[in-house]
């Protein structure tokens, strides 16, 4: 009704446009619907035909593999070499082992007339055989009756272990939780799918004297599925971007596949969907349809595989990624639709060509404004035709947009400069705040330390003097409490050390020594004897790597104090043994040496890593003052160097000391030069 109303009441231009557009607008959707319906139906049918043919090829190859395995075992059974060693158990076992390795069988058994194992490729010592009967296997029963037989068999974990422990590990697969799969309480697949073959052994007169049984495990047999994939999906078989896949299932679990998961690993242990399992394993039918395989949609073909008793024990699968085919189909449909639209539009274009000489410039200007509104500041109309007034209007619009863009660029530049200045100023303020806090800490600790040293040293001196007097007066009578007196001496000395560390941290300038030119490698060699006893006690191996040749200027005793502190901390981190690596390396910016102390201990927790240099911070509650690293950092920073730490919990910690070839003294006055 609106269309008829527009024809009656609209302008001539509107009525003409509507009359020109009406036929294509009505016919084009109908044509598109027909093309899409026909194309989708034909496309789906072709893909089903393709995957059905590929599944047939894969099955034929699978059957050829089984037949070749049967022929191989038959050739071994018929060989004169085998008959010649049947009476020598050791030689027979050695021959079976050699043939199993050469023909890639996981085991070969020689059975007697009652199906008991006489010799095995997995047992080579005389008399070492499996005294078990194998007659519960259909292939063995057939061979005992004179018929060569090959089939797929499922071996449980106990049977695999009886053959060889390595087969248990090869067969074991962690079952990966898979969306849409049938619920399964198991977490592991421990069974193995075996190519199982048995053939009769005949003597020179053609009389059966035994059975040769062999097996080849298919779990994790990646060469098998890769060969199927190369055979079915050779070069040029699929369009660019698609990939073919092949899989062997035990029940509904992938035991050999080249399907990949998101990380690129093979999807071993993943399971098929419940819908595929129901049709293929429960109903014994082929699946030829789309299926979601691990992480994408594939055109898939599944068919059941059965054991020697005709039971469905798994599935054989081939399939290819659907997306590239879908893209090709969509491109073809789009091309057809575009062709239809182009043909129909040709007539419309001819009719509207005259009017478009006026409409086009206006549409271009409208599109320019729309693009700018969406964020494209570079959109411009450019030169247009259609009359002097329209061309001038388009020019004014572009000029206005240029002016707005220039102003916006200036504002962005100013804003960026302001942001950069804010960032720089914030960093400066943070550094200044850190330095201020540290200075205030040092001042407070200095005042506190002066009082502590005065108040503690005097009573400590009195205690030490009276203890010495008591030892002198008691003489030999003090031997009974010698241990207690020694402990008092040690604790009094510990008090002195703590007070000294407090003073050294708070007033580092008062403890400055002479600066000398040092070889860091030689200093490390001199430091090792000081900690060698503790390293041997902890069972720690020390590795020394001194590659640095640059000499540094620093006080020798202070640097040795820092090294001893870092090495002792590293040894404490390895109470049960480990490796301590001490290394030096030249650095050029700034010129100097980097000295690394690396341990293989328990590491530092992330929440503690940022606090290891804080005064009084320690994770060793029963020992230590928490000043060792703080004092060490202060000593190194006084010469312009620094100490950094990197640690991974469970793997170890590395402290890196940067020493300058020429010190740049910070804080207090620099020490005298030697």
C-alpha cells in the first residue's frame, strides 16, 4: 500500500525511481533463496560422497596392513631357521626377539600344541617362558586348528604387563574431559588395541607342531595414522587452508590420531561425542556427516572396528576441516548472487545515470560526514561534478574538516606532552619520596642506634668483665659450667655484632675503609675458604666462573663482607644440598663488573621479593637481624653500585652486584684511596 501511495502522491523523480527499482527488488531475493538452497544441498552431498570415499580408502589400507602383518608372521613361521631352533630354547628366544625388532612386532610367542607359551621374544634367558595358555584368544584357537588368522584384540593392563612393562606405559592414556561425550568415570585408558595374529608352524613333513603368535600395539602408533592421512589426503586433495585427519579409537577414546588440540599437541585421550558413539559403536553404522572434533567442525567419516569375535571395540575415522570448503561455497554463492545483482542493476544504472550526476556529489558529502562521525578523521569528499554550487559546497566542507582535524591534532599533541610531563614528574616525585623516606629512616635509626649502643654497650661490658672475673676466680672449678660460660660469651658477642650492624647501617660513612683496585675473580677465590666449611656441611657444590677482566675500585673488606653475606644466605637456602654458582662478567654501561651469586634453593616468595633489602626484614625468625642485605646494599650503593635480585620459587635465587670501575660516591664522603 505504501508503494502504491508513493506512486500516486510522490514526485515524478520518486515515482520514476520506484518503478525502476521495483522489479529487481522483488526478483533478486527469490533468486538468491533458490541459489542458496540448491548450493547448500549440492555442497553437503558432495562432501558426504568425498568423505565416504576417503573412509573406504582408509579402511582398505587398514585391511592391507592387517594382511601384511599376517603374511609377515606366516613367513617367519614357515622359515627353516625357525624350525631349526625349535629344540633350543635360548636360540629360539633370541630368534624371536630379533624378528620382532626387525618386523616391528611388540612380541612374538611360539606356542605348543595346547596353546601354551614355549618361547617369547620378550624373555631371552633359557627356561624363562610364560607358562600361560593362550587358547582364550580366537586367533590362537584358529591357528591351533590349522588356520592362519589375524584380528584386532583388546589387551587389558595385566596382559600387557605380562608381555612387557613398557607396553603398559605405551597403552596408558589420560582420558581428557571432552564436551558432549558420554559420561565415563574413568580417568585413564589402560587397555591396548593390538594387531593380533597367529599362524600354525609346520614341520618338514607338513605336520603342525606349534603356533607362532604375534602382536603389534596400536596405542600411540602415530606412524599408522600419519600414513593413512598421507594416503587419503595427499598434496592437492584439499583446498588451501583445509587439513585432513585420521584417528583410531579404542571404544570412544582416541589412541592414535593426528587431530591437534589448541596447543598443537595431538588429541590423544580425547573422546568422541555421544551422538557419534551411539550410531557407530552402539548401532554399528557408519557416520557420514559434520562433527565437532576436539576444537573445530570437520566433515567426518566413522566406522566401527571389531575384534576376532565380532564385537565392536573401536572406530576408524577420517575427516577434513570444513571451514575452507564452506568458505569456497560461500564465495561461489556470493559470486553468483553478485552476478545476478549486477545484471539487474545494469538496467537500473542506465535509468538513473542522469539523476545520479546530481545525487552522487550529495551522497559523497553525506558519506564523508558519516565517516567522520564514525571516527575516520581523514575522510574527504574531493573534487565533484554536478554544477558550480555543489562543487563549491563540497570544497567548503573539506576545508572545514581540514581545519577541525588540524585543531584536533594540536590538542592531541598538547595532551600527549602533558601526559608525558605528568609521568616524568610522577616518577621524579616517587624517587624523591623514596629517598626522603630512606633518609628519614636512617636519621631515626641513627638516633635510636646511638642511644641503644650507649645503653647496651655499658651493661654488656660489665657483664663481660664479671664473666671474665668469675672464670678467673673459679679456675678449674669452672669446668663444670664451661658450656654455660661459653654460651654467655657467644651471646654477649652476638649483642656486640648486632649493635655494630645497627651502627654500620645507620652511619655507613663512619665505617668507610680504604679504596683499592681489585680483581673480582681473585677476591672470590679468597672468599671461598671462609664459607667452604658451611658448603661442605650442607652438601653444596660450588661452581666458579670468573670471566670479568675489568678491575674495580672499592674497599676490599667491605666487598668481601657483602660477598660472604650473600653466599651464606645462598647456603642457608640449600639445607639439603644444591649448586652455588659464583660468576663475574664485564659490563660496559656503566663500565664495571657484574658479580652474580646464584643458588638452586627454594627461592623467595613473590610477596617477600620486594622487601628483602628492607632493614630488619627477615624470614628466618629464629636467627638473624634482618640487617645483612640492608647493610650490603648500603655498602655497594655508597660506591655508586647496586644489588638486584631475581628469584623463582622452587628453582632458586640470583643476587647480582654491579660494581663500577670508578666509584661514584653517594651519601657520605668517599673513603680514602689506598
